[in-house]
C-alpha cells in the first residue's frame, strides 16, 4: 500500500476510534508527521551496527522528535464536534497511551523505506503505557505493523528503566511478557550502570533479547567500581543470553569503551562519521 494510502487509512482509524473529526497524520516530502494538540511528532533514526563489522546494520533505533506548533485553524463544525465530544476527547485521547500509540504509528510509517527482513526496528515504549494497559499489550500496535506489511518479530520493544519505575517490576514484567507472546523482541535500556536488585530481577525474569547502556553515562562512572558493576552486568547478560548494545558512542573515547565492553552492537554519531571518512579515504 502506498504511503499516502496508509496515512489515509490510519487517519480514518483515529477519527473512528475517537469519535471526532481528528486526522492527526500528514505527509511532507515523503515523511510522516503526527499532530497531538500543539505538538508535532516526527522520527529520527540511528543505525545499530555490529561492533566488529560496522557496515552490517542490525536495526534502526528511533527517537521521537517533538516540536511546538501553533494551533491549527478549526472550522465552526469542527469546534462544535470537539465541544460535543469534550468528555470523550479528554478521557480517550489526551493520554499517555494515545500519545504513545500515535508516535509509534508515525515511527512505523517512517521506518518503511528502511525496513527489510534482516533488520529490526528498536522502538521505545513509555513505561506508563505498559502500566496503563492491563492486558493484551502489543495487540493495537500489532495491527499497525501488519497493515504496513511488516512483522512483530522484527520489532524490538525498548523499555527505558529508571529508578522511579523499578518498584513496579511485576507489572512491567507482565506487560513485556504479553509483548513477547506476540513475538515482539524485548530490550531493556539503562542510562546508568546498574548494580541493583530490582534491575537484575528484570533481566533474570525477562531474559531480554537486548540490554543497552549509555556510553556517555559509563564515561562518567569510570574507575574500579564502574568496571566491577559492568562485569556483574555482563555476567547476568551471559546467563540470560541477552546481547549488549552500547548507545551514544559519539567520540573516540567512547569507541575505546565500546571495544572493551564486550557488547555485540553499537550506536552513535562517531561510527557514522567514521564510515563516511573511510569511504572518502578509499575513494568512494
């Protein structure tokens, strides 16, 4: 299905689901954007590469880009529609879950030119979404993926773990297991070097396909204690057969850290610049 046809399909779906004249998706220069109130949602992709074969791309990590926009002009009938359905709009659309669903739809549509059966889309899900949906996690997005002609097995659900959410382990584990039952892959993203009971409980109970760490944060935690925590984490990952991704490798110092981390995959601006420079040197 052509991109414009897919956008029309999902606009019709959003309009029907929210019982309002709401068509949030637009196409500009073959890129899809979503509108949520005064926010415009778009996608930024970054390749995840094999550490020892940088030309081999494992997948694409997508980050949300949000811009503030002026309120769109509404016709009188649209204002009446919004007024008549104010309670529905408040309860059903203005929520973390619906924002997350809209953002993921935007990302999936923008991913289509990059998609192939050998790569995966690494897509973050807000922990509040997982906690807010009580059952059948991933069912809604599975229908989005199928409509785009892709498969859940090539979609990695990334959960960013912060200390604030570690007390909700059981609910998060149930939600992520629901995703896995629908053949999604699972990744846990830590922005700090973990050495905590709750973090290791998530890894041991979920056996995630991937565990990722931030190179920027690891540089800040240098020293013997940091190396000890990294080794403890690697031992846990080996026990669960989880593969490591070092993110935000943006400078030479981080590349050295990536080489010593023992992780399988890397992501960051440093490698994109390095590959471009290599092509120039070799006359490409």
